[in-house]
C-alpha cells in the first residue's frame, strides 16, 4: 500500500465520486428522456426508455432548421470571442504599461461596468440599437457582446499582465520592434494561460445566452440554438421529448470543444493560477 495514501485521501476520493455522480444526475435525465416518447416521460421520467427513439433528434433537426441555428450561434460566438480577446488584451496592456490618472480612471470605469445588471440597461440598449440600425442583425449582436464581455476580460488581463516582466518589452523595443509588434510578438504569446480562461468563460456565456438574442434577433433565420430550443417550451405546452433532444444537440458542440481542448484548458487554468 502506498504510504502516502491515507484515510483522508480515501475520504476525499469518495466525496469527489459522490459529488460527480450528483452533478451527473441532470445529464442523465436530459439524455435518457431525449430518446423517450412524450407519454413515457410523463409516466416516469427517471426510468430507462422502453424503446429508444433516435427519431426525436431527426425531428428536431428538421423542425428547428438546426444547421442554420448552429451556424448563427457559431458565427456569433467565434467573432465575439475574437473581438473581446483583442480589445480587452490590448486595452489592459496599455493601461498597465501607461500608469497615470487616466489609466486608473479608465480601469475603474471598465470594472464598474461588471457590477451593473444587464436588466437595468437592456431597454435603453434596445432603443439605442434601433436608433443605430443594428437591431435584428448578427453584426449588431456581436458588437453588443463586445461591450458586455470586455469589462471582465480586461480585468483578468490587467491582473495577469502585471506579472509579465517589462524588461522583455524594453529589450524588444531596443531591437527596433514597434509597439504593435511588441504586443503581438512578445506579450500576447505570454498571455496564453489567461487568454484560455477568457475564451472559456465567454464561450460558455455567449453560446448559452438566451436573453440578449431574444431581444435583438427577431427573424427566425437569425435564431441561435437557445432561441430555437425555447420554442419547445411554451407557456402552456411543453414538448419534453423534442425539447430535451434539442438540448442535447445544443450542448454537444460545447462538450466536443472541451474534449478536444481539455489538455490546453487544464494547462491554461493551472498556469494562470500559478501566476
């Protein structure tokens, strides 16, 4: 027996396993009921299906025009993430490397935006969007995600950049590198750990967001996956079989994203915590 393997370690492992099983309960209900008939779900939602109905997924695929909803969600998420990373990283770097009253005021202004609830600004936002002509358009909602995503991302970058030695940048400047080159060639590669964290947080938020697309995107052809899925959960009627199948299709891309990038994600988070 490993001398380092103590009763405390065993207890922690049992606790972790039980906690994992508890977290898996919602996944069990969603996946199992997504292949049941509606009547079977009403009889016993916890039981295994008497007959597996993969046809639920085929129906959802056709009814929701799922490929279009997926493309809309993908385009909005990817371009929003790119904009948030570029804007917040460059702004944070400039604030850290240009100390002064203006930088402090701007940083406080951005951070204060984090504590303002979205519900307090959504009506003025919609009115402003209508005046600017960016409502009911994918570019319009992407710009809105820039505004809501930059404050937290800038805050994270700001703290991380403080740990990057300024001497590296000074050496690159002496060698004739421009400020633009210093950031993208020297600084930004060093920000990989926190960039991965920023990408994870914003991807989960934007991909699963329901309220902002509901307010901005009115055309059925512009619906994202959460908007399309909500059509199965009306106020008075709920199509549990179709709705849960749609949920499984909606979370599958995120699960694949984490499975393929889990090593990079773990390294990024671990490196960021060490910093």
